[in-house]
């Protein structure tokens, strides 16, 4: 008899509208190795908060409201979902037997040769990747997250080689990721990929300050203003123009 896998989750959102196509059933997983300075869910960082759930329990919850999830499916986010890759793989494997659309919101930070076989298996049951590239510059990525971006960019290339549909997500933070040279560099990198189906620019906001104070964590970006809608539109235009120009050169 196969041992049952439990997922350690933070919460579930029944009617998500920004985490993939349609109306989504969104599962927030516990655990993340990165410490992004702008993270608005620091309560998902720890692996030690135990709110266990089984795949069957999740699918039963999904089935109870599926008629309301128009053109949607299940999205697993976090935290970092790949921290619990065995659980997510089992969930998606069973979801596909029910013809449920599956998506993962991930930074790709855990991609490496050691777990590539597990990622290969997970990808078999994954319809869409929402890939968060935190910073295109490696040194700046280290300052922002505590980690190199090399695994992230390698994961992006891997997804392109596998032709896995990918939505690129990028938080634009004034003075950190919002510099025009970094936006152009990001567009140039995306032009090397063949599987990008959408570009989501996520404007930096500081609504997480109260949560940080409650948790006793220093919020180091408190002095940085939120990105305006106009600035977000301009940032997306810069990335997209760089993408188009460099795609033209490649083709």
C-alpha cells in the first residue's frame, strides 16, 4: 500500500482570479528558502507551521465548488511549492485524472540536477507555469532574495526546452527592479525563450508592513513608495519592446 503524502499548507483561496486562466482554486503552501525583501506573505516562509492536508481532501474541496470555477482549475503557490514537490506532483497527477487544469506559481529557485527527475515527473501533469523572476541581475537578485538567480534562469530555459506554457511574472520595485536597464535585460532574456504566453507586471506595494510588524520582522523597504499604475504600464512596455527587438534579431 502506497504511503499517503500530506501537504503542509498555509491557506486555500476558493475563487482566485489572478493566478492563472479563469477562476482558480488556489492552494498556498508553507515553506520558502528565499527571503524576498518585498514578500507580502512572510508567514509562509517557515516549514514548521503544520496545517496538514491530503490530496483527497483538496480534491473534495475542489469538487464541491467546481461549478463556480469557470474556465479555471487548481493553482499551487506559496511560499515556494517546489519545497513540497512530492505532494504537488501527487496532487496534479490525481487532478489530471479528473481533467482539472493545473498551474504552479514558482520562483524556480530549487531547480537543480539533484531534483531534475522529480521536476520532470511534476511537469508531466502541469498545464501552466507562473514563473516569478525576481531580478534579472544576479548580484541584485542576491541582495533582493538572498540567492543567486542562476537556478531560476536555468529553470526558465528548461521550461522553454520542454515547451511548457509559461506566464512570466515580475514585481517592479522602484530603485530595485524598476531601472530601465534591468527591464530591457529581462526582455532580452525572455526573447531567448519559446514558451512565454503572457507577461504579468506586478506593481510593488507596501501593504505587508503591518504583517511584518505583527510577526516582529523588520520591513526593509518601508521607505520605498508603491509603484503607480502608470509606472507599471511603462515598465511593461519597456520589457515588451526589448523582447520584440531581440526576438526579431534571433529570428
